C-alpha cells in the first residue's frame, strides 16, 4: 500500500490545471462499447481541460484503487469542473479501459509464450 501511495504521489505531483492544454486526443468513441460511451465522453470532456487524454490512457495504470485516488485528486484541482457524478463516470471508463489493457497484455503474453514452444 505504501508503494502504491508513493507511486500515486509521483504520478500526480506535478499535475495542475492552469487552463486548457488544447490537447484532446483520445480514443475513437465508435470503438468504445455503447454502455460505456457516455462515461468516455465525460472522461474526454473533463480530463482534456487540464492535460492530454494520452496522459491517463498511456499511463500504464491498471490498479482500480489507484484510479480512485487519482481521479479524486484531479476532481479537487481548481478548474477541473469534475463533479462527484462525473467522477463516477470517469472511474467507470478508466476501470473498463484498464481491464481491456490487462486483457491485451495477457493475450500478448500468451501468444509470445506459445511461440517459444
């Protein structure tokens, strides 16, 4: 737990919300399952106000508890505009995305281990 908290502090220590970064790249919404698409929309709208969407999407974070700490911290940043309701939707998307990333990695690991046979 201490290691997780230290990683959290390192990851968010330099994050601020001075204004719009102008960077809103992210995922193609049509490739996001319909049941999570609205959550992705909130994530894209709120999170791109302060940083690129690549920042969380390429962070490598896969721990749901870490995402909860991270999003709570971002919600408290001045100007983020993230409400408690937004936080729930953002977390639902990030947890879905992390699960998909874990599946991809597991599939890649299985493919590379089969190739070694």
